[in-house]
C-alpha cells in the first residue's frame, strides 16, 4: 500500500470515533465517501472523507451526496481531503468546488509517516501515563481537549466523557505530573500503522517535553499490544519540527474544509 494511503485509511478509521462516541450519531457509507455525524451541532465533529480516488466531476457528485446527508441533520460539517486522492484537474479545481458548496479551507496539515520512532533528541521528563479507562481519565481527556483545541466544554464532554466512546479503535492516554493531568494523546491501529491523534499539553506546562514523553510512552504501549512500529499523523504547525526529529516525514497533504 502506498504511504499516503496508509495515512489516509488510518485517519478514516480514527474519524469513526466521532460518529460512534456520543450515542446519538452514526457512520454512514456513501458513494465514494463516508460521513460521520456526531449527533452534535458542531462542524469539526461532523466529518466526511473520500473512500476512493476522484477524477474531475466525481468530487462534485460526492459532495452533493454528503451535503444532502448532512442537510437532514445539521448545517455544520467539515471535510478532510487527502489531496492525493484527486487527479490533477480535480485537485486544481478543489478549492472552487468546495466554495460552491459553501465551504472554506481552515487548515492544510501534512500527512506524515515514521517507519519507526527515532530516539529522543534530548532528555525527556518523567510522566505517569494512564489509559482512558474510567471517569477520571475520561473527564481529564475532555477538559484538556476543550482547553487546548478551543472546543466548548459541553461539546467536548458530550464526546469524550462517555464510556462508550472508548470501546472501539480509538485508544486514549492521559499524562500526569505530580498527580495532575497535563497532557493527552489518542492512538488508532489501522492500515498497518498506529495513528497519533489529539496530542495536546495544557498551556501552563508546555515546552517542557511532557507531550513527547506521553506520545513515546503511549507509542510503546501500542507497539507492545499490536506489534506495529510504524506511525502516522497529521501535523500541526507547532508540532511539525518535533515530529520530524522523531522520524516522521511528509507523504501527503490534507486540506480541511468547514462550512461557512
């Protein structure tokens, strides 16, 4: 499987979380795409992606299907586009195509892959890692997500606080320092790789290495469980250089579109 397909497929599996977590959403396969409705009126948690490549004209048809699906449920939704799934003409026209559907691009995260994690470039602080497995860790994951990703707390709680959210592929971990929750990460094993998602550290303790410590601890645990040592992610601007030092390289690019 091409590297970009590994990143893209792992993301699709991970995004199922938002259709399954709240108990009032769903995951709906469509023609050449898939829609995840969270059950909430919050655009970044109502997500669509392609499930196979699209040539010119096909993207427009698939967006019509997706827009029709969400129109019956909410006006607020988003689309994660792996640009390697479009041919040249469709890729060049993509921004206008999405604009015609009332959507604007909000980010362009590179899809990255590491065959294995490189050793740490510096000494990292100790951190206590706890899996998301009880009321306390679910509450911590919801709170840190809300603070670090600027998500309304009640929305974050509706998704991450529920026990049912953590019974599928999405595996969460919380990092503690002196008994206080300071960082989070989620991981998903799919497409022969472990996907890294929702890595975040509370503002008051950033730039101390806690996030990397938790990521490495969780990565080691996931590798122990699955035997997989390959990792994928979609990087933020802030994390890009850190991920490169950890052995990740660009293999594709995503554009995230959101309803205006």
